[in-house]
C-alpha cells in the first residue's frame, strides 16, 4: 500500500518542483532584464515627498552601479533560463533532468553569492553618499509624512541582497535534494 501511494506523491512532488523552478526562473529573468535595461523600480513622488523620493532613487542608482552589475545580470538571465529549461525537462520526464537542475542550482547559488558580494562592495564603496541619502530620507520621514516609507526602505535596499541570496540557496538546495530522492527519480524515469 505504501508503494501505491508513492507514485502519485512523487508525481505531485515533480509537479511542484517544476512549478518552483519556473517561478524562480521567471523571477530571475525579469529581474535580470530590468537590470540590463536600466529600468529600476521608480518610487512615485508627491510634491511633499519629492526630496525623499529623489534620495531613494539616488540610493537605487548607487546600488545599481555595483561592480559587475550588468555582467552578473546577463549571467542571471542565462542561469534563470536554465532553471526554466530544467522545469520543462521535469514536465516531459527527461531522465537527465536531475543532472541539469543540479548544475543550474549550483550555478544559480554561486551567482546569488556573487551578486550579494557585488552589492555589499557597492555599499561599502559609497557608504558616505548612502549615509547622506539615508539622512535625507530620515529627515523627510521625521516630518510625519505617511507617504514617505522612511528609512526602512533604504535599509531594505542596502541589506536585502544577503538574506535573499541565503534564501535562494536554501530553496535551490531543497529542490535539488528532493529531486534526488529515490521515489521522485523513479517517477521521473518511469514517466
């Protein structure tokens, strides 16, 4: 009876693994395409918050100027495409899917580390300018204007790459380990 339940469970696992891979791949592709095109998130400004919005926009531009930012975005575009291809390989039940996904997961994990290090380097290099921008946003938020996100938004822009890299590596590791379980591999090769 346990082996009867493993078949549908393994197929369900394959479905969700492919769904997660498509999600990671499309998000990575969209983020990389935005970086390559220079289209960063532009905060909306009212007349009262124009100074803080300009400071947040300047912070984004400083962080977007991280070393190798465009190069890493190009690599991210390629590696995110590999994740989508891996998901398609799961859907068509290719026996080489675990190998392909393992390779793309390792490459994406290394890319996440490289992006976090590049962002950290940009923050360290421009720390005086970022402190000045941070103070501008803090001054505007101190006026009590609810339209200004305050310093939280600037902090998020500066520290987000490291937790995001850790989370991405954890998700990719989980997907890879789950894909290499015997019941899932059997369902993948059995079709």
